[in-house]
C-alpha cells in the first residue's frame, strides 16, 4: 500500500524556509478511501494495543491521532504549540531543521494514563517527538511507540528513540 501512496505526497521547495523541502500529506486526505485505509493500517499496530491513550502532535498529527483514537476507542491527548492550551501545563522547547519551537501538554489530561502511543504525520529529525517523549517520561509515563504516516529515512530521526517506530511511507 505504501508505494501507492507516495504519489499523494507533494513536495514544496523552500517552505517554510529556504533549503527545506516540505512534505505535504494534505492531498492524501482528499481521498477518503485512501485515508480510511491508512487509518486502518496504522490502527493495527501493537503500539496502540500496548497504550492506555494516544498523544497527537500539533497540528497534522491531530488528523491521524483523532481518526485512530476514534477507530480504536482510545482516549486522545494533544501536544500543542505555545499559547493554545489552558490550565496547568508541562512545557518544553525543541529544535527543528529550520529553527526552534515549544510544545505543551495539559497535566490533568495525562494524569489518568500510564502509557501513550505518540502519533504524528511525519518523522524527520525527531526533535518534536523527542520533546513529547521527554515530557511524558519526566511525568513518569511510558511510551509504547511512535506511529507516523511518513518517515524521512535519511534524517535518522528514529535513532533518537528507545521505543518502536512505525511508518507507512518511507521517503
């Protein structure tokens, strides 16, 4: 199935900064039958079976995490960019290929769960996922793994993690 999906990923050169090739997964969403198959395939993973809840990363990770959460009837928590969540937060900064940013998780949202499956649309250098993993680990939580739609192999993001990483499309 993954070879059939590569044509749906569009490259945008020099976005969001010069020298970056942005991988756009949004055309995949315009084909409901394909999107449904991707969610079904991702949902089969033991990463989700071994997790109490799903944590999805802002913003495109929300699309896939929400669908998987619904499909598996698992609770979902979000990791959001600055200024987007109310309440008591866990915050952490991280580096990107083209700068830096930070994420926050609501303390109360993760409290009831022991283990989490992390969901995002794309794994590049792994900085964003590492940020979420560190916040969870520092809160005494376990990580059952990471599930992404696309993985950019040459950037070796998965090498930063001591938990399983599954991707549908390897580029």
